C-alpha cells in the first residue's frame, strides 16, 4: 500500500482540494475589487452619505486577500488538515491503517505533506489571482516582494498544519483537533504583543507579505520567525508521532 499515492488520491477525489482552491481563489479575485471600489460601496450602503477615502495602494489590494486567508482561509486549512490527521477518530480505519505500517511516521508524513503542499499551492493560485486583479485595477506590484511574501506565508501555513497534527495527537475527535489547533494559533499572536519575542514568533510571518510590499521590512527581518516556525513544526510533528505511536486504540 503506497500511502503517499493514497493520500494524493484522497485529496483530489474528495472535496478537500476543490474547497481549498475555491476559497483561496474567491478571496484572491474579490478582495482587490472591494479595495478598489470601497469608497463607492461604502457610499452606497451609507444611504448617500459621502465618504472620502484616499486612493488605494497596490499593497492594500493584496492586504485584503491576506486578511481573509489568515482568518477564514486558516480555518478551512485547519479543518481539512484535522480531517486528514485525525485518523484515530474512526476506530475501524485506525486499526486498518496501523496494522499495515511499521511506523506511525509513515502515516503522519504523507498526510501532513499533502495537506501542507495543497495549502501552499492553493495560496499561490489565490495570490496570483489577487496580483492580477490588483495590477489591473489599482497598480503594479514588485515581483520580488510578492514572492518573498509568499514564501513567508507558505512557511506559516505549513506550521499551522504541523500544529494541527500535534492537536490530533492530543485528542481523537476531528472537531476537538480543529478547536485545539485554532486556539493555539490564536494565542500565539497574543504573545507577540511583547516586543522581546515578537520577531521570533511564527505569527510574525502573517503580516510579512504586506509589510514586504510596503517596504517596511526586508525578507532578512523575518529570518528569526522563519527559523522558529520550521523548528517548531518539526518538533510538533515529532511529538505528534510519538504520542500517536503510544496511543492505545
């Protein structure tokens, strides 16, 4: 049984991949439009009240997409990852899978890799859609900053999937795994209010795409958060494998 191929087929033959793409592409196409015409939209819903706002910048066109992805998009990512990694939620399936591998690592890694790769791909497609709409409606964006921001976002999303794997090792239920993972991901930015640790937290990578486009920081500024995100992801996966291996069915 090739678990890598099995996980790939499970991803593309179920609504998981389509859902990811649909959510990311939707926000990629819609947010720049909303940013471009926000003054007219606000005036329309404000019953004729005139609202004067400065012209939007290209960075704001991408900012709207980033904001939605780190909110609704992140929830979708965690739900899909939890569904893949909570294989112990179904007793019969857990026995079937566990008796056909020599190591839990062989069960976790294909599911983690497929979820992280699908998320990164969906984010890229959505970002390209947002880039196209922004360039068309607002203005051009520097390609280097766009792809540097994508790298930071992809690392953060992979970190989020690793946190979900850790959550799945703590509980059996997919719903509980989702809740724990989202709680962890929401608590981390709160710790970022302390300046001493802010630059080292993975949550710092969330704002990187917009800050790089605005020229606030360079990519080197996010290297500490980048390194911590990678290290914590590996640690979370190792702990998850250890706990899942020790779990009694």
